[in-house]
């Protein structure tokens, strides 16, 4: 059974690894980039709870694993798409670093305050 991308205006075929998301590779990576951008903004504007940091970590880990399965799963990807996947991995890695840096800073501030 073929699944098509559910993003409006996109009729691209969805690879097997992304059938649950109903997203083509392009839109899956775009949504990950967008989510990382929003997380970065969220951590920049104010304090996040430890639970929220945990959610962000989990999001990054799960989607990174999914992206890895897609990238190594034998789906024929163009060079352009491979480059996009690598770029999205870099965004995920940098987002994780950003979260750890800010979480550590907030922990230190809580220790000083408390
Ligand atoms: Zn699409």
C-alpha cells in the first residue's frame, strides 16, 4: 500500500519508515527543523521545568533514531535528500547540546538560589 504525504500541496510518496507520520522525507525533516527551532526559542525566553527538558531530550532521541532508520533503511534517497538528512541530524545534535547547556545553567542557578 502506498501512502502519500499529508502536507497540503504535497503528493510525494512516503517511505515505509515514515508511514505512521504520513510525511515525505522533505516534510519530515522540515518539521524536525521547525520543532528544534521552537525548542531553541522556548529555552531562550525563560526557565523550563526539568520535565520539559526531559520531553525535549526524548523528542530529539526518538526522532534522531527514526531519521537514522530512514537514512540506513535502504530507501533510495537522492544526494540532495541525503544532504538534507545530514543537515537535520546536525540540527538535532546542536539542539541537544543547547538543551544540556541551558539545563545545566538552570540547575546551577537553582542551587545558588536555593
Ligand atoms: Zn511532503
